[in-house]
C-alpha cells in the first residue's frame, strides 16, 4: 500500500494525464503554440497589445453598414435622434448595458462575434435588447433622482447649514475617483458639486459603489462646460481656485489664504485642469510634493485642499469668537439655489 506522500504524487500524475488527454482531444495546445487562441479571436501570449488591437480591428469589417442598419431598426422602435445620440455620446451612458450591446454588435471583437452579428434575425434581437436596456436605465435613473431629492431634503432639515465650498470636476475620467470625491464632499458638507464634461455622475454604478451611500446626501448637477460653470460661479461672487501645479502661478497650499466662498476646480487625471479654465480661475493652489512624482490622485488631492480650507476658516472663525458650527448655522439662513430643471434632465 503506498505511503501518503506516494499516494499524493500518484494522484497528481493521474490528474495531469487526464488534463493532457482532454487538451489533445479538444485540439488545444499543450506547449507554447497559440494557434488555438488565435483561431478563436483571442490574443496570443506572445502578441503585443498593439498587434492584437490590429487583429481585432479586422473584425470591424462592415461596421458602418451594421451601424446604419441598427440605427434604422432602433428608430422603428422609438429610439432615435437626440435620445440615441445621448446613449452613444453622453458620459452618463458610457459603459451601460445598452451602450455595450450597441457597440458589441457594431464592432465585434472576434471572428465568432462577427459571424454571430451577421446571422439572420440578429439585428432585430440586438435592437430590441438595446431599447429594453435603455428604458430600464432611464427608469432606474428617474427613481434615483426622486430618492435623492427626498434624502437630500431630509438630511438638510436634520443637519442644516453647509460650508461655502463648491467642487468643480473638470472632465474627470474615473467613476471611482468621482465616487471618492462625493464621499469627501459629503463629509465636508460642501454646498454643491458640479460634474462637468465627461465626468461620470450618479447614479452611475461605479460612482455609487465608491461613494458608499454618500452621493445621496450631496447636492450636485451636470454641466457640459467647465468654463461656463466657472464663469457662472464667479458671477455669483464665488472665488474660483484650481488645484494644479503651475510653475510661476500656483501658490503652495501651506501658504495660500483660501477665500470664502470658494469653488475648487479639480482636473482630469492625465492632463489636469483645462488651460482655458486655468486662465479663468481667480487663483491656483498646489500641494507640495517631496517624491519623484509631481502629483497625487485627484480624489486624494481634493480631500486635502477641502480640509485645509476648513482648517483655515476654523482658525479665522475662532479668532473672531465664532466657530465652524456657528459659520454653518449662518450659512443655513441663506437659501440654497435650486437645481435647474434643464440640469436635472441632462443627467
């Protein structure tokens, strides 16, 4: 009778034998041959990313014709014009099930997906799926907005007063960063958050997941233009500062005297705040860096500047015999501007 160690080795050898036999029977490679992956439209282990991208584009043959046919089929079902354009171009719909279903049909990523897209009756099936998924998302969006308005009103009634702080998010790409910033904005009791350009907005699933329930308690609105948002805030008497590294212009956060009321502009993860927006800002503040890199994550940077503003204002308020609590109560006496109906529909 084999010993425990010998028994384990025999069992492992038997498992390897069965696996090899199955691979041979299914035509899959045992060594480094990647023909099996290639034949199924997948990347070879030795392929570079650009090589596989070029091969994937070969399955986009006929994409224009498929798109025209799908748009026509969607129009028959009532999805066309501005509504279809919003589905395909709006940041709120990017990555949604309807968006993915549309693009998977128009731009298949493998030989099998291309063959499936060209099957008889597939066009009608995809169009029906896109319409259903789009209606479902609209219904969920409307439900979230109703709940958000009610939750916000209840929270403001129980905890009145907000600090004179506004966040302006300039084309932030990551929904996770937006969720983190909304969570920080709720903790800091900011007046509002403006989600500009391609910035994802609630109820985007990834935004809500990262915000961990905080998004419901933050007043926010969508805006197509960061520059227009900045100028609108300035017209209301709000000082607008950008968090950006600008040699010769930006002020070290440790030395900056942040004014009240204040709007803080945070830019895209790769290119930062737009240059036109920077030119329009009243000031630029930078966080000192001591490592090799000259920047940190945008959500982290936003939280740092928010709490530095609160710290400075608390010191100033205490010097005047008040505190942040009294400052908030004074703010509560000022009516908060209602969100425009157009902004609500745009979201």
